[in-house]
């Protein structure tokens, strides 16, 4: 169902772009983004819940590593292809190409749902009447759960806020031309590194554990990388590669930690709450950064 929302959202957004200069364009784009945003958060929760269900007692960090790798691969596609594709074919065709990709993801969701249904039929029958859920159980979640969720939110909000404007930051600081694709490529390196490293990091975590220690390491590392960008003139590729390593460690270590500290009966709800906290933190941080940049331009 939520994949359908994603398809509807991208269709509305792409169609709205055809009404350039008309009053319908901005409201249509906003509605499309709302549909897509509701689908993105919900499908993330479902994907995490499915991963936790099938891999909780085995290579859960490796499984989460592959899930995170697929997310970062989409970011790679955006930063490495979007600008050059738009330059060659125009913004409208770029939006329709994105719509095609969302339709492909919808088909993938249907296949994964069918596989899960088939797999559950081979498991012992579970009497779900014995699994009770009360809203009060969310309040009683362990402090480790809330600390992990807070760490995810704070780390990702700062990192994604930087990534959102890093192409412009690199272009200005390192004197690239306005039409240069190099800043986008350097920014995309963050996702490229995380795409390939996340499964490897997950495999390592399954062997040694130390999720909390790795979370602390990634937090300290992100501070050092941001200081390097702010106060030095090292090549931007060095910083983006290091940031990609940090993104891979943070996502794989902390997301795979949540199913281990939450009771099975409320795992889906707990993952949903964590996703909500992370999304609110990212959106709030992006708005704050946008206000700061707007004030500087004025």
C-alpha cells in the first residue's frame, strides 16, 4: 500500500512540473512530496521490521548492512546521474525517469511481500492473540532503546543536513564553476562508500559486536570530519570518503542494535517511533540550516 503512495507521489510531482509558471505547479509538487514522504517513512519501517523478523537470531547486522546499502545506492544514483541526466535530457525527463525507478521499486515490494508470505507459511503457526500490545509498553521501553534512537537522530540529522548542501559548499569553497558536476560527484562519494562498506561493516559487527562503541567512534569521527571541512583545505574527496565510512558504521551498528533491545511484541512500533524521531530530527535540522543560509544570503 505504501509503495502505491510513493508511485502516486512521484506521478503527481512529475505532472506538476509540466505546469511551469502556473499556480498549480507548487501545490501539486507539495502534495506529491507529501505522498512520497509518507510512503518513504512507512516503507522504511516495514523493511526494517521484515529484516529484524527474519534475521534476529543470525546475521542481523549483515542483513541491515545490505538494507542500508540499497538505500545508499539510491543516493549514489541521484548524485552521480541526476545532474548530468538533467543537462542532457532536461528536468522533466529526469523526473519521469525517477518515476520509472519508483515503479520498479513498487514491483520489488510486491515480490518481497510474496516471498515473505510464502516463507511464513513454512514457519510454525503463531497465535497472535497471545501477543498483546499496549500503548503503555512504548513508554516502558528501555533507556538503551531511547539512547540508541537519540544517537541515530542526532548523527543522521547533522550528516544529512551537511550532505543536502555539501555540493554548493564544495563548489564555493573550492572554486568550482556553477555548471561543474564535480561537487555532486564528491558528495555522491559519501553514499558510494557507504553502499559498498555497509555489508562489510555488518559482517564485522556480527563477529565482534561492540555496537555502542562503534556508535561513539562514528560520532567522534563525524565531528573531526566537519572540523576538517570547516578549517582546512584538504581535497574534498578525503572528507567525503571518511564521511561515507561514518555513515556506514552509524547506520549498520545502531539500526541493528534496536531489535536486540526491544521486545518482539512491540518491535514494529518501536522501529516506527525510532524512524519518526530520526525523520523529525533530519527535517528540523534541514530547516534550521536553510534559515541560516537564507539569512547569510540576505
